[in-house]
């Protein structure tokens, strides 16, 4: 569960951004609590109550206040939350670099680039490994190496990119809850697939980067296709975006 704060004095903009962030995290299968603040004083009260935020969308021009100075205060007090600056102008983009913002976004909001900001955040915070407590051992599993999971009775076969398969006694439903929801999807009652390794989808069948094919149940076909299109579109945005432009991306 991620905790996100929006600090912006424009109440209409804040409400719209809140709704879009809620939708974006939901689509990606990531749970988030989002809170709105319209000045730094109310936000600071929460922080002083030891509430920790993972991600802060911070307006640079907060009425008579300056969001950049507030960000410097947060860093001075060892608050390491990821910060996305928001402003109606690019004027302060360079000045904000010393507080290590995740991005600098210029109003008005564009869904594509807001999704891009969320993708950067999720990629940064996504665990590379999970621990499975098995009857005879604790298994450390590298998420990026996992192609798909397949059910065999009361056991699961973990198929890895290295070509190795490992059978464990575990519930697929329990494993699905441990894996990042924005990366893994059920193609069938018996298959849980890493979308990073899907190279193509046809009707009722998907192809992996290893050329292996897996079935897609009829009831899951449209949902999987739509999820994969969104996932692939976000991945392309991350790979094609110029790093010099990413720090000052217009939303």
C-alpha cells in the first residue's frame, strides 16, 4: 500500500489529479491512499504526526508560499519521499534539482505523462525479489526472471527465463497476492504470467519471449488484451523518452 499526497492550492486541479491518480494506480494493480492538501501548513501537521508519504505531488507556486522551499525543508529534515513538482511554468525546473525530484510536470495534466510519472515511481519501488515460506525452506524468487507460474494439482511450477522450472507446494492465489499486480496477470485459471515476457497475443493464446505459447481462457481474453496494451504502452514510453526531457516533461 502506497501513501500519496497532493499539495496544491488549486482545489479543482487537486480533485482532478486525485481522481486520475486513483484510476492510474488501480489499473496498475497497485493500492494507494491519496490525500489532498491545499497549503503546506496542513500538510506539515500530518508529517509532524509521523505520517510517512511515499510520493508527493507538490505545486511550486502555492499562493504566497513556495513549494520548492518546502521541499528543501523536507529534505533538511530527512524526509525522503519521492517528489513530483507541479507548476504552470517551467521557470523553476532547474532550481528544483537539488532536492532530487522524481519529475517536474507542467500544467495542464495529460494522462499519458501522469501515467509515466507513476510508472517511474512503481519501477523504483517495485521489489526485485519476494520470499516464499515453504514447508521445508524459504525460497527467494527473482521477479524479473519469472516467466509464468503453472498449476499442477496442489503444486505450482515456476518457469524461469533461464529455462529452469521449479515445483513448489503453494497456492496460486496466494502467490498472485505477493507479486506486483501491474506486472502479472492471469491468462487462465491455471496460469499467472509476467507481462514483461509477453511478446504477442492472438485469440486465446499468448506467446512469450522464449517462443513458448500459453492458453488464454475465453472469459479472460479481452481483459488480458487491454491490460497488456496499457502495460506495453507504458513500457514504450519509458524506453523512448529522452532522459534530458524527462526531468522537465510537459503534462
